């Protein structure tokens, strides 16, 4: 997410390719005991190979820019996926018009559309004439951030970032008018998902005065602590309860009972807890039943009865699923906290006055996982 005027920290790099990257604890819902083992292996690999962990910047809005047969374009995700030519603006004026006309009555809309359109010419200069394809990223700032207590402070979305003025990155920001983060690349508009760039240097972008382009790599991450005893205990628990877990989540059994969406319901409930800021899953087994029996679950009376019957018939499997999810979540938090303690020394990030980045992504042989404090980041603010 940032780094062009600056080729300095080989430390911020994000490897998001798929639109959805799994939370480790969700893998037990989707894949049973095999998913739990996969999540555990992914976290072990992340701890053993810190270079595979990348920061997840909280920029906004998401942008797509690049060159094709029609020349340069800068747009957003909605425009990029649109079938209409207007979705791919070919000038700053066209981009300004596209963004403004979507919500012309919104307060501040004109200022917003002009600020994003102001990136058009500078991003066009950042791509060589021979560049083909499209880069995807997020906007971090469109004018030099203010200085507060010796730090450049900016808040593109939910997370507030603070960069020391006297740091290498701070010196780059001092000469900037805009900052973005770049994390992935589309070869064409036909690609369903972008490919991770891994490191900003591989994006192909050229340095441009006034533009800071960040990537996702974390250079100052030396090691990640993951207690061996905790890992071993979790592995033993999953092994000892695998048969019960897999029976409760068996797709054919669930289908015969018209409960094929049980994994999605379990994840939906976890997100429901997160929206209220509820930490941990220690009481989720009981909480899920209460939620499923409420109108908020959206279940029909028949499906609700089928679900309660299935839980009653599989108490060991049901309990083991939630216990495994809880243990995976706790291990994820240990991993994330270890990274936060190191990364926070270079770039401070906080949400609601609590330190920590939005999260991190680990790209492992067992697949990509994200290390996010869901209740903290997903908590919905009360409506004023």
C-alpha cells in the first residue's frame, strides 16, 4: 500500500490476491478437522517464516489503475467491474465526473471526487509506457498529512496511522502530496481475482515526485513467538475430537437434514459477535443456540428445529467445533500480538485508541490466512 517516491522499507508488503482470505478459526467450520489442522499448520509456518507475513493496510478508497489498448486509466473497483466504457475513465475530468455523479447530493462529494481525480496524472506518470495490465491498491492520503506530536497522522478509513517525522518514511511524506498502497495486479479485466505483487518493487512503478507508494512487506519483523506447548495442545485436541467434529459438519449428513448452510451460520454468528465487539468464543456454543432461536438469525421454524435436533444428537461434535474455533482464535491473537509489538515500533497504528494494525496476511503452503482482531476491527459504531 505505499512506496514509489520511496524505495525504502522493504518492510511493508501485502499479499492479498483473493477478495476473501480466511480467518484461521473459520477453517474448522468450512473444512472440519482437516481445516483446523490446516489453520494450525498455516500459523506455524507464519511463525517459522516471518517473511511470509505482510501488513494489511486500511486504506480507502480502493483504486485500480493501469494501461491497456486504450491507454491509461484510473478507476475504482465498481468501475473496473463495470461493462460500460465510462467505468474506465481516460482523463482526470472523466474520473471526477464518474465519481461525483454516483452520489451528487452527498455532502462533500465534489471535494472527494476531485481529490481522487487529482491522482490521475501522477499515477499515469508512475507507469512506464510499456506497462500492460492494472495495479490494485488503496488511497492513504491525497494531501500531506498534518503533524501531531512529531508524527504525520492520517486516517484513510478506520485505522489511524502515525509516522515519525524524523523517520525515513516521514521524510518521504514531507515531500509528498499523495500516498497509496499497492498490493496486487490484474493482467486483464477478465481476471476474476488479482495476483499479489508480493513486494512493491515488483509492481513496475516508477518513482514520481510527490507520490509515496507503499507495499505490504514487513522488513523489521525478525521473529514471531508461538508457544510450542499451546500448539501441541491444540493439535492433540483436534486429533482426539476429529471424528466428532467431522460427523457434526459432514456435508452429506447436513444435506439430508436440509442444513447445508450450517458452516455459514456458524461464521455468521461469529461475525454477529464481532459487530458488537464481543471478544473471544468461550461462550459461543451457548450463544449460538440462543442466536439461532432468535428472529435475528433469519432461520425458518423448520430449519431452526432441524438445527436444534442435530445439535442435540451431536453434543460432542458441536462442542468440539466451538472449542477448536476458540483455541484457533486464541493462537491467532498470540501470533498477531507478536507481530504488532515489532511492527508498531516503525509505524504506529491504532483503532479507538488501542494500538495495532488492521491485521496481517500470512501466505503459507497451507493457504493464505488473515490475522485480524475481528471484534475490535469489525465492531459497529453506535448510530448518532
